[in-house]
C-alpha cells in the first residue's frame, strides 16, 4: 500500500475559459491558470503558502485524508449510457 503521509491531494478541472484546482485536504486552498501545467505550478505554490500561513498562525497541519485515483472505464461502456455508469 502506498504511503500518502507527505502528499496533499487536489482536484483539477478544465473549463472552456481556464483551469482550476482545489485541495481536498486544505479547505480554501485554490489555484487557477490557463493550462493544466500552470495550475499545477500555482497549486504547488498555493499549498506551500497555505501551510506556511497555518504554521505562522499556530494551527495544526492536517494529515492527508483523501486519496485520488482513477478507475479504468471502457469507451464502449461510456458510449452506451454514460450517466448510468456513475450513478
């Protein structure tokens, strides 16, 4: 089993105009950018700044509690009824 002790999970979302991300373990920690690479760079900086701020305020750094992963879904299943797969 992988250790996630030193990892912070975040979600990335692409929209028609930009990309954004937010941390699952650090509420309020967000980043935006025009590309996924830019968002990843900004998210690293946002996490670093967020954790520095928590330390300065004397707050406990939360242990990572989320794990993000992917599940393989065959294209043929998605074509049949994409909503039913994720309900």
